[in-house]
């Protein structure tokens, strides 16, 4: 193996000349400044435009980000709890009519068996 001579040259800087030659700031480690974009909040009209656009993309049921959640939050805000008196009256009437229908059907069956 042949030996080869390598000449090294070293430069030495003094305390005063070193900062003038070598950049001593950590500029390579600093993140580039990002432009901060502040979006204006939606107006009520813009909100409903977005709501209409996303209406069918919103899941019907669930606990977060659903139509069911919107109904619950809006109902709570408006002070609506449970069913209204009108709705309850209609449900009571439906139940009464179902009972009458069942009774009438039973009577028809009884009459047809007597023949």
C-alpha cells in the first residue's frame, strides 16, 4: 500500500475576528415566519347558506355533529323540553283510536265466529 502525504491547513480566528467571519446566530434553526390568516366569523346568513349546503352530509343521529344534536341544543336554548301539549294530545288521540280499532276488529272476529 502506497503512503500518501496529506497536507492540512487550519485557520485560527481570534475572539474579535471570529464573530465577523462566522455567523453565530441560529438562523438555520428558526422556523420561517408564517403568515397568520384570521378568518372573519360567519354571519348568520352565511351560516345558514353553509348549513343548507351541508344539510344532507350531516348525520341524522349521534352525539356529536348531527341533526339530533342540533335539535337538542336548539330546543334547550329555546326552553323546549320534551313534547309539547299539542303533540301529547295528538299521541293520546292516536292511542285511543288504536284501542277502538282493536276493539272493533275483535268484535268483527267474534261475530264471524258466531255464524
